[in-house]
């Protein structure tokens, strides 16, 4: 039988206004408004590649490992919702399966994985899907999937009951900037640990309340082309977020990461920069493109691997036969 498939590349993400807290373990709707960017390498060599295909035996593989269809955050939670309508196109098959692989991803791979599945399904339906409901479906796989779905710089307006991502700026608006990702290790705190602990902080309600105001400030910066201001807002949010996490017993920034952050602060006297730390052991430092080597050389003094990143766009359909 002929093979019917869609192959998609999607790009991982970094938070600008960082997310802490989801509605529940199934729907995973963010409890507050957040913002973020999609990213890739300077040669577009960082992405998640996903192949959605028709089969007669259900199979899901992520990075070479079989995924149980019963796993709560498995892509099958979305695929199975659209399975019947997909199979109507080729009734000789009985299942919809997938293979997904991370290529050089530093952080935010689940967003890209969710968005890749989403783009595969949308390309089959030729975009005749309610995007509001569809994004909420994809958030069951990854709560920040919208960042990767839309690419560029996005804001996700959310309150734990509803969630919708707005496209704010495209990759072209960030052409003069490079993010130097300083990778310290593969270890990271599970996102569920972050989500379940930060909501216990005494100032969490205040953070939720302020998130929409901060998003409006980011929109104003975007309107005026203030890219530095956007990254500086990310640095400020990083400081608040990790302070709150430490106070509820979740420590992500290691001693060596802190040493680099102190170096980054010193370097502000030489050239503009802003840093962001999300849920993993990485320090992302935004700089003007002309200063990327200076930042990389400074990072080499620490126990990390610096990698150049740029802001990425929407998922791409690489090939398709449907």
C-alpha cells in the first residue's frame, strides 16, 4: 500500500514571561499570561522533526523510545481526537502513528513536539480547524505549545480556564540580535515540580495579577521596536521567578550558573546584554549580533557549552503525501 504521511519541523521555545502553574494535570492550561519566543540555531539546525503517518498498527516513537498511548501527555491525546476524520481519507488504514526526533534542542522541546503534531494535523485538514480549541488541545501535550505553533515572539493570554496565543513579532524583527545559550548540563527539574510548588508562594496571586499588565507593556515595546526592552523584561522576570521558586524549595540555578550570571552582570558595563533562565540548567544571554563572540568567549571560562541561537518562525511542512 502507498504510504500516506506528513513530515514537519517545529522549533523549540524560551520563555520571556515565565510560566508557573497550570490548571490541572490533564488540560494543562496556564494559570496566567506568559510570553516567549521560538528559537533555532544560526544555521536552522535546532528543531523537532515529526513524521505523522497512516498505519495498521498504532505506534508512537519519541527520540527512539516507544511512547505509551495511555500516557497522559502523549501526542496520542491529540492525534486520537482527530484520528477518525484523518482515516476517512484513506480507509484502508486503521491507525495514525508518529515518529518524533529532537535535533540539538537545548530547552523547550515539548512545545516544538506539540506544535509539530499540530502542524501535521492542520496540514491534513488544510487549516479548517478552530485554532482556539486546537491550541487548547495541544496544551495537553505541552502547556506553552502556542509559542512554537506561531513562532517569533508571542504572548499567551491565560487564566487557567481559557488560553489563547497572539503573534506579536516575527523572526525578522530580531535579526540584529543573537542569544548565546550557555548549557551547563542535561539535568532539569520536571516542569510539574515547578508548577505544583510555585503556586504555594505567598506572592503567587500577585504574580498572576501582574502578568497581564506585563504582557501589555511587552506589546507596547513590540509596537515601538524596543527589542532590548523585551529581553530586559525577560531578565527581570527571571529574577522574580527564580527567587520565588527558591523560596518554595525548588532551586534551578546552580552555583556555576550563578557565577556566569554575575559575569554577565559585569559585562553590562562593556556591552548590552540580558539573560533568561527558564526551567532547565541553561543561561540564555541575548546580545546584539556584533557582540556575540565577546559573550561566547566570556562563557567559555565557565563549565558550559555556548551555542548561538536566533529567533525562529512557524513550523514547516518538509514533505507530504496525503
